[in-house]
């Protein structure tokens, strides 16, 4: 259904849903559909809520109205996110999607709190609700429409890889469940003559508040900076180590500025004795090929590694044993030794996983003292790295 909509309304896309311009148009289409359907649902429920005197139905109408606002912000967010980079924003404007979602989240919270107050007040009111057949039909139709919107949003989200539309799909499914609760309350009032409108209104208001809190967390998290997708990290590691001439890789850092604006840097270890021009050409090819395949703006730093040196290899193995004795979760890279007449400088970076219990200073002290017990004339020069992407996990 979603792909059919896009073929009809976006014939020029031709399946190129990764293009920023096509993403913007697809997001605008989804936003327009959401605005129209939610406004119709909200209008019908507001009228029936006023006629019946049901606070729960009015609250459900307000929920649909906030969904229309959500669709409007989604439309605006996609348009703003599609703006090209400029001098003040060299990484583009894709994060506008998150900002518009965050603004909507607070609006939803305010609506939820308002209706919670009205629902609690209704417990002390003597006015009863009047449930008619038309009201029941509207509620049932609303459930069907919301289930259709869930599938529609989910389909377009999959095509253009939009977290915003995935959230909209989840919200539509949740709305259908809440409207079903309202319908159940109306049926109980109609056929059992039991007044539970205030309780159902509180449930709907609580759901709106919960949705607002969830959306605040979901939309603010990318702005703070989230960990990269483990599947992407694993695929990147697998691809780069498959190239002949790459001995190892480390120090992966990935920054996302929104869909289609993902930047990655890493260090690649190469044989120090390989011709520099050949190695540089290899790195250029890797940046281009992997970057294109994974949709990344990839920059690779080249780290030369000395191979086939028996003395250095033995020291390296000993240092690795020391590191693993402190913790098997630790990794290291960039190992090298500068031999001198009075002392040897042993240099390497130790990689600390997220949540490691020891402070950096204590870890350096342990490594320093352990290395000096084995190599009394050594001067360890250890630098602590933090593995921001779990790139070196085994």
C-alpha cells in the first residue's frame, strides 16, 4: 500500500528513496495523509463528545488532534531537513526532524495533563453520558483508520528509513488500542448502564502523557548522541578487514547528523614497509568503496605497523598478556617501542569499553607498574582510548 502511494504520487522517485529530495517528498506525503485523516477523526469525535457529554471521547478527539499536529510537524521537519548545507551548518539540517518531534512531544504532554484534570473532575459531576449508534460507528471506524495508518506509516518508514515515521506508525497502533478502550467504555455505558466515562478518560489522558514522555526520550536521544547501530559497526569492520594489506582497525567514531548525514572516522593498520603511495591509494579506495556501500562519509587514518621483528613481537605478546590479566575486556593498538641506551619507551593505546569500573588514572598506574616489573628499564607511555562504537568487541 505504501509503495503504491509513492508510485502514484511520486512517480519521479523511481525507487530512489535514499535521495534527500525524494525522502522529503515521501515524508511530506506521509505528513499530508496524517493531517487529513487525523483532522477528520478529531472533528467527528469532538462533535460526538459534545453531543454525548463523554470526556473520554473528547480526550480521544484531542489525541487525534495532537496526531494531526504531529503530522504537520513531520511535514515541516522533512522540508527543513532537506535544506542543503550552508556556511553556518556545514553538516546539513537533517536534525530538524528531531527538533520538530521534540516540540510536539511537549505539546502532547500539555494536552494529556489538561485532560487528566478534566477526567478527574468528571468523577464529581452528576452529568451522565448519552451513547448513540452513530457514536459507536465513528469509534469503530476510527480504529480501522488508525490500523490502516499504522501499516501506511510503517511501509513508508521502511522505504525511506525514517525513525520519525516509525514512531508515527507505533503511535497509530497505540491510538487504535486506546480508541478500542473508549469504545468498550461506551458499550458498557450503552448496554450495562454503568458510568465509567471518567475512568476511561483518565486512562486515555494517562496514555497521552505516557506517549508524550516516550516521544521526548526518543526525539532527544539522537540530539544527545546515540551509539551507532551494531549491525553497521559489524559490517564496517568486516568489510575493511577483508581488504588485503589491512592488518587491523581501531578508533572508530561515528557521528550522525540525521538521515543521509553520517560521518565516520577510523584508524587502519598497515605494514610499515609497504610503499607509501600504494598504501595511500589503498586507503583512498577503501574510503570510497565502503563509504558508498554503507552510506557513510568515511575518513581513514593510516597507522604503520612493524612486522616480523622477533624482539618487538616478544615484547608485544608480553604486554598483551599484562593487559588481559588486568581485564579481558581491554584491547590495545598502536604498539611500538623506541629503544635507547638507558631506557626503552613502550608506547601503546589501551581501549576501555563503556562502563569499565576503573578510572583512567588507576588503569594507567596498574599498567605502568606491571610493565616495569617485567621490563625494569622501560618507560611506559600509555594513552587511554574509549571504544565509542564497541568496534573492538570480540
